[in-house]
């Protein structure tokens, strides 16, 4: 098998007139032209998959970028897509937000589900709905029995915030909402994941955070509860696709990801 692959690479090098692999060291590595050819090949293959998805070709595979905190909308979308085309295969790729966008850009993903992303240079961004954020507090928090709270109500305690790499949209939403409400939040602790955030809030009867209701429900924690905010704080959900994705495919994806719970 290996000699056959080597022969195919050598044949491609002769056809293109460039060296794709550096064979001078103990480890074979891509040359500069080799990296560019690989990126282009990935883009061509991704575009071909997108065309097959749009055409309903049996066996087409859709690679979707997501994160654990996006499970609810993702599950509904996959259900809609498979109902429309039972033969289509979906591959879910869990990546931080910035890496999700990079993977769409270089062809490793066909589409990514994002929060708070309304425009990205060189990519197609289509809003697919909004989700309200809730104030997350411990069950023994002084405000836990309220039917709703304001940011000023909870801001007396420390804010547990996700770091920038986990989900920057959630972090930015908290900062914007506090600024819009004119609330100063001097106490802030950064955590690395939604699970860390929920555990931290549950262990501190003064702490709080912001999460979408579906994300909080997905953690299964009994030590915290979510309280609706007054006035509401919302995040826009979007799908992001490369410009090579056929428009009919983008429309189908937007309809699937925008589907409401039945």
C-alpha cells in the first residue's frame, strides 16, 4: 500500500511541477506547496460533500462543528436533517469556538453552530434563533426562590465566568448585560468549562453566573437553579458555513438548526 501511495504522490508532483513532501529528514513532512495543495484538496472535498448533501445523495456526510453546551439545538437539527434525508450521515466535531471557525474556513467542517456570532469575514453566517440566558445560583442562594431576578439583584455576589476559549459569546454576553444595566461587578472568577462553572456556583451560596436554560438543564445538576432575568438577556444562535456551500444547502441547514422544540 505504501509504495502505491508514494507513486501517486510522485506522479502528482510531476504533474504539478512542485515538491509536495520533504523527504530529506527521518520524518517526511509537507513542503510549503504541499501544505497549500492539501488545503485546496480539503476544500474541494468539502465542497463536493456539500453538493451531495444539497442533492440528497445517499451516503453524503455532513461534518458539524459544535460544543457540549450546544447539544439541545444540535439534536433538533440532526433530527430534522435525518428526517428529510435518512441516508445522510452526520459527524459531530467538538471544538472551542475559535477552532470551530478555523475548521470551517479550511474545509475540515461543512458547518458550525455558534453563539453570538453575527458576521465572520469570508464565511456565510445565518442567524437561526435566539435563546434567553438565566441567572444561575445555588439552591441555597438567598434569591433562589424568586421567579425572576435583575442583574443588580445577583451582582452583589461573585460572578463565575467562562474563559475566552470555552465560549466567548457567553462571557461577552455577561459583560454587555452588566454594562447595559449599569451594574458594577467587582468580583469575578474565571473557570474553564460549563461543568466547572456549575460546580463552583453550587458550592458558593453567593456566587452566580449566566447560562442558557438548555445548557443548565444538560448539566443535570441539582445544586443550582436558573432564574429568568428581567429585563431578558438573549444570545443569537447562528450557523457558519464556507462561501462554497450551495445556497440551497445553507437554506436547508438554517431551517434545520432554526427548528423549534416540538
